[in-house]
C-alpha cells in the first residue's frame, strides 16, 4: 500500500500554518534522517510507502500535538474545509448536497491511497461509510477519512450532524464502519 503525496503536502500546509515554516523545516530535517523517502521531492502524485507515511504521521503527532490521535480527525475536517472552500471540490458541491458528497467519498479514498476500499451504504435516514480491505489497518486512516466526511458535511451546512462508530481500527476491528445521520 502506498499513500499519494497529496496527503503529505496537506500535512505540510497545516503544520506550517499552525506552527510556522521553521518548525516544519526542523521536523522534516529530523524525519529525513530516519525516512529517506522524504529526502526526495514530494509531489501530489508521488507514492510514499505506507509504513514510512505512518511513521511520519506518528512523529508529527508526537512533536506538535502531544500524541493526541484526535488530531487526525481534525486533519480530515480541515482537509474537507479546504477542498470544499477553495480547493478541488469547491465547484462540485452546493450547500445541502449531503448524500451526494457522501457518495463521492470513495473517490477521496482512491485519490489518497493505492489499496483498500471504501463504500457508501445508504439507509433509511442515515448513510454508512465502510472502509475495508486495508492491508495496513491504522487509526490514521479511520480518523482522517471519517473526519473528512464529517468536516465536509458540516461545511455543506449539516445541522445536528451525528455519527456512530459501528466498527473501527480504533477498536481493533479489521475494518471501519461509521453511520452518519444528517439533517
């Protein structure tokens, strides 16, 4: 499994905004000593080995956020806000396009990760998002992707947004299943 460089570039942008350019440079210099893949130029289409990418994210979490895994959820929320507000998804969705947005989320998965699958399971008054066949189940994938879904729904105007974790890597399950109730 590989992670596309766009995920790394998003972490770079968020870290620079929150902690400054010098803090990012210092962090990256330390990472390059242990993870040679980050010594090469990272472009949006660059494929980063999943183990190196996860170690990078874990170190980022330790260095800047005291190891709080909930920050990965916030990374997903911020990514959705950027994508829908000024990025590649800005012209694709209008306020209230909740279900359409959720049906688009498997495309987001494929845009970031080379393996694993995501599907949308519509129900009566809810929509489930299911991540499965991930060769390297890691909490990062669950929280950042489901955070993206929640952030996108909120950005599009969802009121009283609720989600329920039915399965998750956070619970040591082999796949992830979240139920979103949107009004």
